[in-house]
């Protein structure tokens, strides 16, 4: 498991990992760090590239699977700070990209699972 909440860093090359199932938790936190140093276009393109690489990694092994877990930060009041708005927008866009590339998408709210794709 790669967990942003515990300070993990996303590996550049998944082929060095010795596993068939990879769980990546805290996608919004990884995005927050990227938003600090990249403009919106570069950040989104970097994540689109990463998603393509992850799909290649999954396809390269019969039982390989990536489970991506992120927290929905789009609810509530729109942040006043420009950097926080950028992070919120970027997270929403990347979640859309993740969902469009995923075989399955689930929303878990108050412990109740709902498969939406």
C-alpha cells in the first residue's frame, strides 16, 4: 500500500514493485503536493500520463490491479485561498480522469458502498 496520509511517495516506476495488487490511498494529498509546484495544465497532464502508465502496468500481469482511494474534497464551501481552489479543482478533474480510465468506480459514504461504474 502506498499511503499519502503516512508520508509515502508515489513510485515513478511500478515495475520495481513486487506485487500484483497495489493500493494507493490519499490521491488528493499527492495532488496537493503537485499543485504546489505545477500549473494546472502541467499537473493534469502529468496525472494523465501516470494513469496511462498504471494501465500498462496492470495489463502487463494477468492478476495485476491498482486500487485508487481518494477523499472527496468537493463538498462544502469553496475555499477562499486561490491555492486551495486550484487543489480542489485539480482533484475533481483528476478524479474524472481516474473514473474514465477505471474498470470500476465505487463511492463509499458513511460506510455504505455504491458502485457507479
